[in-house]
C-alpha cells in the first residue's frame, strides 16, 4: 500500500528495478502459516539464476483499501505482501525444523 502512495503509477517500475539484479530460475511454496487474524507468512524456497537456493519467508497482511487490517473471515480484505524489497525478506534458517509461525 505504501508503495502505491509513494510512487503511484510508477510502482510497477519501482518493483521491477528492485528485482532486476535478483533473477529467479525457480520458486516453491513450502508452507503457509497464519500467525495472526490478518497476517500470514509464506515459507518459500527460491532459486536464483545462478542456481543457488535459499529459503525465505514472505509476510502477507490482509487489509482493506485504507490499509487497515481485515481479519479472516470478514469480507472486504485483500492479501498484500508486507514488503516487496528483496533485502527485507524474512530469512529462514536451515536448522528451523518447524518453519515459520
């Protein structure tokens, strides 16, 4: 939401620029953990174009058009990625047997 307020119609360009040096060759969703009524973390294995894989957690928030949280199962909410900046993904340790959440 903040991205659109800050960049408006240029938002897709800003995201594209942030990722241009981080190409992926593959990704796999491993688990989705609902950590609060309007928050979930998606545990994902990503593989870069160079072939190196790592696990990351992508935090999502369910909110309305004003940016206020909307708990499941209420109507009117949309899941949005909390942050799209690749440097801000939650890193998942390899030794984490239980995953996120």
